[in-house]
């Protein structure tokens, strides 16, 4: 079974499913749905480094629900699962319930 470990200040996330029905009750086909901007952090990279070579800690952790940039990252498929690798800077915020 393959797995991916992001490198540097990159994060591996799984997009959370978007609503299939609008507020008005209209069912959206797959072709009309936008990619969801909410995702769950699956794995963290090795960490970025500052100009002194010190490791910069991640501000997110595995399991966090995050809001991601609409067009950021690279789509990858691992073991039949659609995932996204993106820079931590493409994470806009942590969703708190």
C-alpha cells in the first residue's frame, strides 16, 4: 500500500465533500459543483526552515479541518483516494466547531 509523506512546509489534505443541494433545494450535478475549500489534514511535511536554518513548526496538526485556497496545491491519487498536497501558506485558516 503506497503512502505519501510531504516534504518541507507542505501539507497533505483530503477535501471534504461539498453540498449536493443548494439552499433553494436544487440538486447539483458533479459538473456544476465547485471543488470544496474545506479539507482535513492527513499528513505534515518535514517542516520549513527560516533564514538561520531553524525548523519552523507547523501551525496545523493532523486531523485539523482547514479552509484552503481555491486554486492552490496539486491533486494526487493514493490508493484510490483523491488527496491534495499544498504549501502550508495555502491554508487560509482552521475551522473551529
